[in-house]
């Protein structure tokens, strides 16, 4: 993992304090696209610095070894898989993803990527979104050899798809360096509109590839993560410019999702009001059982927000008390709370419905 990897998409945080996820009615295939928040280890198979393959990553897994997840344990897709009654999806690049394991789904996510192809260029060899979608096509061809075309269409149409991308387009692109190429090309409002237009193309491509149940996440308050506090905020207040970016981006993302649903005549996409959700979480960590939402468990410098999480970093003894595991990414316990709100959050946090409602509606349609 590189120090500029960003916690890009804090999602769906409300008043739920349990760390176990609710269960939905039926198991189905699960496909994951996006960045480091949802990467299950694809980058372990790539020559890139954007990797989480060294201790203390994975310290709270059963074997206490790193898995490629940017977490002390489970990440968001793992908790969603549990809620679906399924085993975790394997990274698409894993040699273990073959045979019947293909029926579970696949994780195509890659740390460091963004909506735009020039985001995360410093990480060089990562799976950008266009390539993730190409791999999804390749996956369907592989599965067709196993079960036939008609069954593949049914599996993909019934599957749940998670896409988590966008924050890196600000932190690892627009704001990566002073006077970055994109910041010279666009004002911030124009850049946000451009991102939304490009994201829309990705979602439409997913639809063309058979996606019919898609959970889309935006960015949380990007200026509030420990890395940004350490680099941009001597007073400990959230970095104002990144907060402005999130406030512009998230409402436009929800509007775009609603437009697509109208265009397709069905609630294909559900979106998370991440700005509101995470602001609640950041402002009152004690309400969720955390001692801090500013200091990372693993890191160094102010707020443990500088550099990499490594074996020589400061490491907290009780990860469950920290909202952030490293300078950019949530702890395992925080991930569990996030997924609970994805599943059961109110209309203040999920639009047009939460995930349990979407999947229950799908089940009723079939009965």
C-alpha cells in the first residue's frame, strides 16, 4: 500500500451499533468492483506499491496473516457475503477462482484506481475500471463454459453487484499535487460534473453486461480521515477543500442514480447518502462504541496519519475501539457497522431503498 491511498468511500453509517450483519433471505452471486475499500487481494498479484500484503494487515483474521485487504480483518465485501449467506468472493486474479467457486461470484477491485484512467498513475500496475469491466466479460465467458449461456445470464441478472469508486479521483488525482493537471483543466464544480458523467458510463456498461441489482457508493467526508488531518489540518478540523468536493459530488451521484433508474424503468441501482452517514459517525464516535474517529490504529505521526502501516508503525492494542484501521481505511468493526446500514438504513441514508428491501422485493417478484 502507498501512503497516498485514500479511504475513498465511507458509507452508510447511522445509529446501528451492532457489529454483526443482518441476514437477507437468499444466497446469490456477488460481484465487486472498485478501489482499496473493497479490494480482496487482486493487487497481491500485481507489481504495484498499492498492496496490503504485509503485517500488521490481517492481524485479526483467524491466522493473523495479511490477505490483501486494507483492513485488520474483514472488509465491506466480506460482511456483505456473510449477509448473503455465502463465502467471501475470491479476487479475480486468484488461481483458486475456478470451477464451482466461479458460481459464488468474483472480486475485481484494485486498490488505487478511480473513475478516471489517469487516477492513481503513481501506482502504475493496477486494474483500472475499464479493465475490471473487461475481466467481468471474461468471467462470464469462463462461467459459460461451466454452466451454459442461459444459466450465466440468470446468475448475473440475479447477482448483487457492489461498486465503490470515486474518492481517489480527488485525493490521488485532482488534489494529488498543487496545480495538478486536472485542477488546471477543470474548476472543482466542472470536475465533479465530469466525474459524474464518466461514472454514469461505467454504470451503463455494467447494465449492458447484465447487472440488475447494483449498490453504488459515493465518497464520505474525505477531509476527515487521519491521513488528511495529518497532512492538511494542524487544528484537527476536517480539511475544508476536500469536504467541499465531497459535498458537491455526493448529491450529484444520487441524482445520476435516480436518472438511470428512471431511464431503465426499474430500481436497478441503489445509492448511499455517504456524506450524511459518515458525518454522523465522525462527529460522535462514542455513539458507535469507538474511542476515536480521528486517530488511526496503525500509523505514525499526527493522528497516526502519515506514511504506511507497517511492522514498525504505532499499533493500537484494541482495534475495535478505532474507527480507522490505517490512515485511510476503516477498521473491521467499522466495516461491520457500515454494512449493517447498507442492509437496513433509513431513507436518510439509502436511496431509493436499503439493500435488504431491494433483495426482498426481488424475492417477492419470483414467488
